[in-house]
């Protein structure tokens, strides 16, 4: 028997867990200002997470999906994308969204159970959060199809959790993207867990990256806690897609340092020593260590940064808390461009029965 | 006898079924170590092992599809869909295969599967976690659809559903999971399927409802009683088939019918009930039938869910309208 197909899955890491370069760094990493911007965004996400969890715990926010531990993946992807690309997020990739112009206030508004949070003032074509797991992947393939038909040099980026890759919709989207060489990048965020189910229970494959191979899509892994590595592989994948060479599957290896959401208690199912070990690899200290080693960072700058982030978050929370609350009639709005007349009657009825205050 | 919540009664029934019948297997997402996001399967994997209480890969189409293969081999599968809004990929398998396997094979292959899922809103959950989609199942021949509203009904009907030789969609009112406790005797006795239950007897108006809306309907009946208006409250319980006789008997007595459901009004189950009453009991009616339902909108994010879910005042006003004539 002869071998007719073979594959290999590469792994990229440009900064190790101690913040030491593993080799020569890409051009963007020579720009201290750019690296500082990325570091700033990671710190902002970490601090925002703590604030949002606190708001939820004190009854000022609904269920919230934290991003702690995954900031490097989210920021690296965001920094590699161009504004004209389109993002198809899941629900916790705030670093990418913020980089692209979604606001902290919009994020809070969404998790407060208010649709206006998804009407992004910034990236008007980006899709909102996608709760039904996996269903966003075909949307990204579809957007990429539109770019392809129109000959636009743009890319669609779909996030998906490693758990989400078990859904048929993921395979269907990858298959289409491969068959039509669509300008799509599928970013699998392997954070170890799908709520209580470990990554090892989702698949018998050695990597999630290789899930692209059967669809004709090259796959690779990256250390998802290394923001420089993530941005580098993402830039390469986007360049490939823009050049008409087709899609890529990137598996970012990171870890969900938080509970799944504020409605979850990970201590029920997750070994404490695994969590403790993951904290040793977390993304923030390694970029900070690298910046400090290059003479671009110190404690004073760290303090200034944290104070600035705290102020930005406070302002966003104030904006969120003082926003107008949706009126009862809001649920009847934006269902159709031309609403059927019958809805007006129901809307009138609904306004006669305002909900009890809570 | 223990006083248990609705979700605890489901746990008791699942435990009983696993203990009684080695062919019973539970599958779903996060049902193992985590015991389900609502804890309905708490402790069961520890007791019955990782094959009989299994976390599947994250795929609802798979959950429904594999249930069919397992069931056709004689296993009794009880599958959990984590939230109703996530069942759509499963609907293909349920409608095209699960509901029809017996019919297509002239009884050669069958599907004794129970698919459990939370039903309805009111728990401040994110998008897609609060839907009331019962009609999507009721429309398919070959499926039973059950929605209990009390711990005792949940226990007895879940056991009945598991022992039934055909597929049963088992809807669990999320809002009621922990709302009240009731004495439940864990004796393994099933309750009959296909029957409605009268929750409160009355003479003036019949209220037909199910799931979490039984709560608001009973509250409305209580308020109306203070005004000397007597409501009979029927918990439909079996959404497919509908126990029309129970409703018709009641309407023959009261002459007035108000149907209350959380699901959207358009093509909701209320329309089916009203049509049957119009066909078979029009001359018993003293007033037009009223429907109090969710609106024909998307289930709003939770900021407005209380404005969407019918409240007691809407039900009271509907009852009063039927008494104006
Ligand atoms: C279709 C669907 N099924 C189930 C759920 C419930 N649920 C929400 S998140 C989640 C786990 C997702 O894990 P993964 O895809 O790895 O992403 P992560 O949350 O770890 O980022 C589940 C089962 C859902 N939202 N959608």
C-alpha cells in the first residue's frame, strides 16, 4: 500500500512562559509602542473581567462569561486583523472586540440582557456574540464567500471553542472554506474545558488544529498565551487568505483561568492543581517580562497603566449604569424592516402591561 | 416521603430508572461530574459509572442521532439538551428519524428515547436560554410531548416516559425547578401519559395552561376567587397528544375558556385548543375564547423578559373579559 496523504501540525511559540524570545521576533514586535498597546489591552481585559464579575456578584449585571487567561489569544488575533475584516466571535473574546472598537459599555449592556449592546458603534459589520455553540462558523464562511465573489481583499475570522469544534456546523464551514479556498481563518481557542467537559473528551485526535486537514485546510497550533506568537501566526494566515490561497485553522492553546461563566462553579469538576499549574503559564507576566527586559517597562509604568485602565473601566460602568433602559415596546422593534400591522396591536397591549419593577 | 423540588424529583426518577433497568443510559452535556447545569443528574455518574451516565461531545444533532441508534439496539436513552434554544440541530434527527422510525419500518425498529430539556424563561439567563418551543415538537406525529409543573408529576411522568416504547419530549419548566417543594414518594410508580390534570376546580371560567404558567394562572385564580369568580385551572401536562376530553368537560361546565401559554401566540398550542373547542363545543361557550400568550416577537433578552411572559394581571383581565358577555 502506498501513502496518498500525510499531514503535519506545526506549533509556534515566540515568547516562552518566562518572557524569553525563542528566536527572532517578527517586525511588529520590534515596535515597543505596538507591544505596549497590546500589553495595555491585555491588562484592560483582565481588570474589566474582575469588574464585570463583581458587578454580577452584586446584582448589577446578568450572567457574564469571563476571559481571564485568554487575553493573549484575543489581543493577538485582534491586532493582526484589519478594520475591514469581519469578526465572528463566540462570547468571551473581548480583547479582539475592544481592539476592533467595540466598547466596554456595549459589552456590559449585552450581559445586562439588553439588545442595544450588540449594536456596535465601531465595527459595524462584525457579528454580535454567538451563544448557540458552533453556529457562527458557517456565517464566517459565508462572509468570506461574499468577499470572494466581489473580489475584495478582506478576511472573515471565526472564533470557536475546542468544545464547539464537535458541532457539525464547524466541520461544514471548514469544508466549504477548503473546497472554495475562501478567505477565512478559524481560530479554535483550546482553553482546556467546555464547561465541565475536558478537551480530551471532545475528540480522539491529537490536536484540534488537524480538524481542518480533512476539509483541505491547513492547521497549526500556537501557544495561545504568547501574544506575539498568536499575532504572528494570525498575520500569516490572514496574508495567505488575502492572497487567495485559502483558509487556515489555528488552534490557540490557552487556559480558562476562570469559571465558565458566573453561573458556573469550576471547583466542582476541575482539579485544583491543574488550575494552579495553568496560572504559571498565564499570558500577562510573560509579555511584561519581555518588555521590562527590553527596558520598555517598569513598576511606575505598570502603576500608571493600571490607574488608567481602572479609570476607563469606571467611566464605562458609569455609562452603562446611566444608559436609558429599554422600554417595553423595544421588543417589537427591529423584527422587520416593514412590520406587519398585526404587531402594532400586540405592542399596544404590551405597553398596557409594564413588567413589575425588580 | 421527602419534600423535594421539581429538579430533585427529576433526579429521583432518573436514579430510580437507572437502578431498575440496566438498559437505561443517560447522555448529554455536562451531565456527568457536573451533574447537569441545573443539577438534574447530580451524583448519578458517580453511582452508575461513566458509560451509563455519559457526557457527549458538544453537539445536539449528535445527541439526538446517537440516541436513535442506541434505542434501536434496545437501550432506553434519556438525553438532556442543556437549554431549549440549543435543540435546533437535534430537531432534524428528532423529526426525520426519531419520530418516524417505527412508522417507516412498520414497527420493526423503535425509539424508546426521552429527550429532556428546560422550557421557558424568567431566570435572567442569556440569549437562547429562555425559549418555549413546544409546538415545534407537537407538530410532528410520532412524538409525545410532556410538560409537568409539579415535583410529583415530574417524577411519575418521567418514569412513564422512560418506560414508554416511543420517543417522548420531556419539557421541564426552568422557572419552577426550585420554586416549590412537594412530598414525593420515591416508589417507582409512573403516572399515566396523555392526561391533563385539574389543579383547581371551579365553575365560572376554565383556565388551560402548562409549565411555569401554571404558577401565574393559579395566582390569577386565587385573586379572582376573592372577587367571587371561580376558575377551574387545568394543567395540560400532555402537550401532544392533548387531552381534549378534559378541556371539553370543563368548558361544558363553565362555558368560558382562557388559554394561557408563555410561547408566542402565532400558531401556538392555544390555537389548537381553541379550534377544537370551536369544533366540538361551540354551543357550550358563553363568551369568546381568550388567549393570553407571549407576544409574536423574539424572546427578548432578559431585561424585558418579564414584559414578555404573561403576568397575573393579563390573565385576570382576560378572565374578566369573558365574563362581560
Ligand atoms: C448549541 C449549544 N449547546 C450547548 C450550549 C451550552 N454551552 C454554553 S458554553 C458551552 C461550552 C462551550 O465550550 P467551548 O466551545 O470549548 O468554549 P468555551 O466556553 O470553553 O470558551 C456549552 C455546552 C450552547 N451555548 N450552545
